[in-house]
C-alpha cells in the first residue's frame, strides 16, 4: 500500500497500492452491498491516476510511507522497482457482498474492453471443533485471479521518433530549445503521455516535455510539466513559490495540475526560451545551497 484516502478531484481514493510488477492498483472499499455507482467511481479514480506522472505518484508514495518507495518495494518483493506503471491501473472493488449489476459490469469491462478490473468479497466461516470454534476468512473474486492481464510494455522511445512527432505537431523549434536542458539535467526519451522527453537530477525526475500533446495542446503548442516536490527541492524553494513563479510567466494546463505536479503551455519560441532560462536559474540557486542534512555541529 502506497496511499490511503488519496486526494483526487472526485474525492478521496480509498487505497492505492503497487503490485510486484510495479503496476498501480486502485482499491475501492465498500462495507456493505456495493451500489452500481461504485464501479464508475473506481474507474474515475483509476483515470485520474493514469493522468499523473509516475514521478508524482512516487512522491505521493514517499510521503505516505515516510521512506523511499524503491526501498520499500525492494524489501517487500526482493527486486528493484524499475518504473511505476500507472497508465492502466488495476482496479479492485472490495466489499462484504457484490450485487449482480456490479458483477455484470466488472465482467463486461474485463471481457469486452480488456480493463484490468475485479471484484473481491470477504466473509468469515466458522469451523466447529471439539475445543473451540475457529473462524476462517474466505476470499472470493468475480473473475478468476489466474486470468491473463495486460503485460508490461516497453516504455523506451527513440529520440528520432520524438523529433518526427515534433515536426508533425509543428513544435520542433520549441522542443529544440527545451532540449537545451540536457546540458544541466539528464535527458530520457520515453513513451510517457504518448511521447515525452523527461529530465532528471540525481536520479529524480524534475520536469518533462510532452511532445505528443497529450492534454489537447493545439498544433504548434508544447506542454511542459513539473514534479512539484522534486523540482522544488532541486531549486531550494517551496512548491507554492514554484507554482507562483510559473503562473506569473506562463499559462497553466488546468486538467493536469494537481498537488503533486504542475504543467504549463508554451505557445512561442520566446516562451520556450523563458522556460529554459527559469529552470536554469532555479537549478543554479539550488546548487548553491548546502545538501540536505548539513548544518553546523553543536
């Protein structure tokens, strides 16, 4: 479990987990007969998770666990967490009982659309014995838990593919300017949000350039997103200050902004230059600050 009562625009998500494959699992809990609306609610939460960046979910997990997610994952599963998979979360509806309508919808979504969804029920069974009554907790699922689920896909992308995509969307000059960040950060081309350049400092992603225009960016416009906690730490500023500075110079992408990340839309080459200059300035200020934990001895 990496989160509980996670804040979303539609309300608190009951439980957020990660399985042994690094895939996000959305768990919606109901104590009694599950109403049909529960499935829609669970899908709503899953769609919100899918719209986040893996790095923002990692920040959420670190805050909940009070320790790095990769360390917890390694301890729990005995292997390294190479990357969080959040674009197609597993959905689990858990209840004491499931009504027939809910079961039918779960089966339909799984069989017809390949949604990784299931319903689980739990109940106690008393086993009489000569000395005392014993109880067993029995679990039942709507669908077989041995069924095939979508396999992990390769998230890597060739830079040339992104360049071609940028040409098709008429954002190549903007992308070229943003790629100057590779001089101060580590660049990684990925399929994230349909195709993006992601930028890292000391192994943590701080920002990304969405070449594909995932959030309905108009032809010729380019979206850049920031992992608020990581960028703020790299720049030595609060997340609130970071968002304030972005908002004073650029337009936000409302559908992507959350407490974990922020996205801006660049519409011209001068705006792209300003964005790169702002990030460089942040990193220069952050580099002058002492490392976390340093301080004068008593």
